C-alpha cells in the first residue's frame, strides 16, 4: 500500500514592488535622522520632586491573535487595522471562492507583520522572516499526498502588512489549502495579483500607477514568454520562480486581467484555471489555440490603452460579426454604443471607394452630461470615429461626424466608436444608429435625426463568446 508523503512547498513573492518604494523609504529614514540631528539639544533643568516619578515608557505593540470566519491572523497591527484587514480578506475570499467554485477548506493562518522588531526570534520561520524583511511575503503550503492525490493541505501566510501583500498571499493560501495546487507560475502569480485589486462588481483596472506607467512605457512582453513562465525548467533556460521581479508580476497580472474580464475569453479561462487547480493536463494552447491571434491582438490593444478605470469588458472586440462588401443601394446599419470600444459595422471597405454615412441619435460623455450628436464637442470628444482592421492590424483612427462621406485609409473591416478617453468609457450613455453605403450608388442617405433607430438588417449575433473566432 502506498504510504502518504508530506510535501512542503513554498509560494514566494518577493521583489514584486518597484525599487523606488524602498529607495523612498530609505530617503525618508535619512531625512528623519537629519531632522532630529538638527533639533537643538533640550536643556535639562533639574526640577524638584520625588525621585521615584514614573518613568515614561514607549509601549511596543505585541503581536496578538484575531479571528474571522476563515482566517486566523497573528499580527502586530493595531486592533482596528487588524479587523479591517480581516474584513478585506474575507471579502476577497468570498469572491475568489465563488470564482473557483469551491468553498475554502479549513482556516487560513496568516502572520502579518507591520514592524518586524516586535516579533521575537523564533516566532517566524526563516523563510517568512526573510521575505517580510524584503517587504514581501511567502505562503508555505504543506500537503499530505498519496501518489498524485492530495489528501490534505495546510497553508500559512507570512506577509508584510503593506502593499496588499496579505491579500496576494491569501489567494495562494486559498488555492494551496483548498486544492493542494496553485497552477503554473504565470497563472498563480497573475491571479494572486488580481486578488489584491478585486472589488465586488468592479471589473475596471485598479492596479497601482507604477504598474500602469511601466506597462505603457515598454514594448509588450510577448504572450509566449509569459506563458513559458510556468515554473518548469527548459533546455538552456532557468525555470521562472516566484518573487522574481515586480515587472514580471505586472505582465502576469495583465494577461490574467485581460482573460478574466474579456467576455470573449473569460468562460474558457475560468475552466482552464479550474483545471490547473485540480491537476488537469489541459494547457493554454489546448484551451485557446484557435483564438491565439485574437488574444494576442486584444492583449496588445489592452496594454496600449489601459489606465486606471479601463474596462476590458467594454473594449472587447466582436470577432463573430460577419463582414461583407456593400452591395450598393441597401445601406448597412450599425448600432454604436457610447460606452463601448471599437464596434463592428459588418462593412468591408476599400480605399478606392467612398462611403456615405448618417448617424442618428444622441450620446453623453458622462452620467447627466449634455446630449451630443455624432459631431461631438469642439475638442473632438464625443465625435463618431472609425478605424479599419485588416489581418489583426489597425489603421490610424479617422474622424467622422453625424453626416457625410469618407474614403477609408486602407482596405478592411470598418469599426466605429464614440471618441472618448479609453479609461473613461464606463459612464458614457446613449448610442447612435449609423447607416453606411457606397457613395454615388442609389438614393442618398437621409439626414440624421436625434433619435437612434433600431437596426433593421444584420441583427447582432447572439453572444457566444467562448467560441469566438475571427472570420
Ligand atoms: Zn505570489
């Protein structure tokens, strides 16, 4: 009979914060030393009085235990902060347990440290103390295995109280303790980063500014490189490891955020992730092989336009819409919502032809904002604009208006949108019904009205995004 084996695994996160945080802290420390050095020495005036006056002592916070439904927290945080942290952890746990479809098993034990000097030697294991000293965290998962099967698992988190590290580590702890696995490294760390920024009912980008600035300032890390960071060594290449760099964490987060929030990929990504956690052998290529080009395109698009508040779900591309050339007299009709990204018109256009358009309706650039026509404001915001997609390459966007003609800059599929900052689409309201046809063929399009008509031809396809495929 097979003997059960106990395995200790380390899920570490270190160095995933920018160096400048540490540098800043050093500067502040240096500054405070400077300030205190400049303070005039206090003049000691001996006062008459009893020599046994109580000596003023500074109270050093002692680590204490706090409990909630699913967590046991050992921390030197003040009681209110400890309870606030437990609330945040419970909220996040509810979200992720719901996401992965399994209630948490057992109590998750966390050591969360504000000031390491309050913790006597020996209370924290060496790995935990070392990570906390680096301003990071580590999750140690001990599993009891029989063959490949995990019989039981126990996860313990050691984390600094800062930077959302306890939330990040608690995602690892939930996965480790509930499933005995956390998935390939890019997935495990990407999802743990997401755990920090998850808010109920809020799919917007909420990661820190330094991550956004970094991602937008460097060439996109190729998808294949992120996916190869699964923790397995490859010929001539060292295995990627947890806690390698905050920049690597930023890319892993970006990929997971995109796949989790984009309705084209979210259902399949969830299945893939659930498979990782139960030890299925289905990999990324098996799950997404047929959509690889679409994902690569939407990944690059996301990285180019993301900012705090950006909504992947609102900016997803409709890969199922059929496109064809205008047959002449019958106009194509497209509905363009103000709160979405580029929207498919179904019109395949050529640069050697010109096209008439007429956009009826109104939209607003904020809740309660002024009604605008597709001419938009004088600064260009709220104007109808177009772009051509050809073989996963985009033309430069070009301005349209409520009525007129345009000649496409290149051949391809025409997409339209309401011009607005990419991360401020969510509060837009209203939409346009845009009619399009070849210029000079058949009767001219009528002038637009303030009312958006319902589209009459080419109804929108039923959403079935899990099987989306470019045509
Ligand atoms: Zn981690």
